[in-house]
C-alpha cells in the first residue's frame, strides 16, 4: 500500500494530455475538475446545453454523465462522453485539449 501511495501524484503526460485520474464518486470528479480549471490562466467560457425537445429535459439530464453547463478555458483537458464520428476517432473516452 505504501508503494502505491508514493505513486498517487506522479505526473504522466503524452502529447500534452495528462493521464486520466479515476475517482469513485462524482463529487470527487467535480472537485478535481474545478481545481484543474482554476490552475489554468485565462478567462472561463461558459457553454450551456440546449435540448431540442424541452419535454425530454429531465429524462436527458438524468441519463447524462455531465451537467447542462460546461465551463472551459484554453488548455483545459476534455473527454468525449459519446461517439460522434468513429471514423475520425471522435469516440466515447477520446481525450483532447481546448485550443
């Protein structure tokens, strides 16, 4: 256990993308994301989801792993949560950096 704990804060990076930190609770994910965003320079840009069918908002929100409001800065690391274009590699879990 001690040896594992020594590696908990190692930084592993490839192409400017840090290794994914796995959390057991959504609150931990949100806190980690907020701290990482605060560390970045620049202004926060806010994006709000707009649903095409207002009747389904509650259902969609309950099924979505992300909130309706997304705060980003240039340099923020992001991950897709659904397949957008498999041929181009835009798949669930694909990672990138906001430019």
